[in-house]
């Protein structure tokens, strides 16, 4: 499916400003602690648990983008019996972990689906939730610290964690995942490619959107925390000792231009996802690592005005890739020990 061209809807019209747009409620939380207050920069709130090394704000605007991203991911696998994940963990998982849970949407949905499992969501910033099912636990922590959970997990899930860690950090994280999964347990990761494409030349090569991907990949490189995670995660997961590796690549339209009804819905949601996330994707990375030198807040704002214009233009048939990888920890103790020995001697 990912290498197929998406047909353009010939009846597409230009929406008027007065037409209703998607409207999502933003939650606020009043957890009274320094961690929950975060750190304010350029009008956005960032996590305050660890040093200033991570790009995404943790505020209502960005939580709205996380929620829309969650909906896009679910729509992509709408026709599957379980659109939340693909790892075949069976009917009775006991322990599930969501790393970098964000607004907590995935953890909450999985906790609903498996009421007998304990689902943990961990993040640098507390998710804005007022009620959680009793089998869902949110924890504020840096996942790069040594883990203290005792129970082996049946599934560890990561989504949109691009740009969170250095290459060494990723290596250590996959190793922690491997060590903390039950034999036969699964890891699953889903990541967006930041590059924007079109198949029919409708995205002008000199457009802001066409240059978006390389602009941000450059920022990630200068930050030492690459944004190309969707390209590298499979090999890194394999290198950590996982077996039975599966992969699915999705082509995700931006905007309502596809003819296919489901893809049109996905495109609308993704357009909204981009609109609400844009400033949060751009502000930290460009004001710290923009080229040729860090940008001012005003320069970022002007850039984003142009991105928004192009995002609204339904003559542009843009899309991006999303990749899902899932893999299993070997069941066999002997195989795990051999892998550990191989790693020690390499
Ligand atoms: C782009 S958001 C994605 C959120 C969520 N996974 C989703 O798909 O909606 C990435 C999240 O990872 C969290 N994160 C980044 N580095 C982390 C770390 N070292 N430990 C825990 N969480 C981290 C961020 O705070 C942020 O909420």
C-alpha cells in the first residue's frame, strides 16, 4: 500500500473559512509541583524534569496535536481488529508500558481494552488527565534512568519519540526494553517521517513544505538527536537482540485531497494534527539549532505563516510516511544468554 499512488478526489473544493473545523477540547491540570509547572520559553511550556535537551512542548496546544496524532494512527489501521498495536501479545497480557506517553491517549485506550492488565505510561511531564481507569498508571520519570519496575512487560510501546535521544541513548533504551520484557514479550514502535512529499508534482520543489523535512533533519543533527528515527529503529531493535521483526509502512495524506473516503478522513485529521503541532515542532529546534544560525522567535513565526498557507492549499497533494515496527524478545532462555555473551564479546 505504501508504494501505491493515492488517487486525488476530482470533486475537491476549497473550504471556506466559515466552514466548521474539527474542534477538540483541551484539558488542563492543576498538579501543584515545579515539575507540573514546567519551564516557559517563547510562550510555550516545556518539561522541567531534566536539562533542556528535548524539542517538544508539553502544553495544552501540543497535547491536542498528540491526541490528533493518536487518532491518525488509529485511522491508519482502522480495518484491523486492533488498531492500537500489531504485536500478537495474546488475550491476557499482564503488564504493558508506554514510553513517552504524552497526553496518555494510547495508554488509556489500551487499559480500557485490557482491563486485567496494568498499563503504565511514563513521561517527563504529567499527562493532563483528571480520571484514569484503575489499571492505568501514569508516572513522571526520565526513561533513560535505570528502570525500577520489577514485573516483566508483555508489551513495550513507543510512538513519535523521534529526536528524543542520542544514538547512544537509543541503544541503551532498546537494551533496557529487552531486559525488562518477559521472554516472548514484544516491543512496538511507530514513527513519522518528517519529510513531506507528493507523487504528482503538486508540491513545488521551492515550497516551504518541500524543504520542511531537510530543515528539521538538519536541526536534529546539530542537536545530536536525530529526527530520522523511523529509518533507523528497525536496525537498532534488531541489534538489541529482538527477533521475529515486522514492519509496516503507511503513506499518510496531508489534507482532504484523496478520493478514497478513509484516506480523506485520515488526510483531514493529519492536516489538523500538523496545524496544532506546527509551532511546537518548530520553535525549540529552530531557535536553538536553525541554519545557518539559530532563528529568532519572529523568524519562526513568519516561516510558520507560510507553512500554514501551503497546508491549506488543496491543490497540493502532499503526504508523509509513517512506519511501524514490532519485534519479539526470544522465548528461549538459552538464546537470550547466547545473545548476551555475543554482545559482551563484541
Ligand atoms: C512527540 S511526544 C509523543 C507522545 C505520545 N507517545 C504520542 O504518540 O501521542 C514524545 C513524548 O516523549 C516524552 N519524552 C521525551 N524524552 C523522554 C524521556 N527521556 N523520558 C520520558 N519521556 C520522554 C516527551 O515528554 C513527549 O511527551
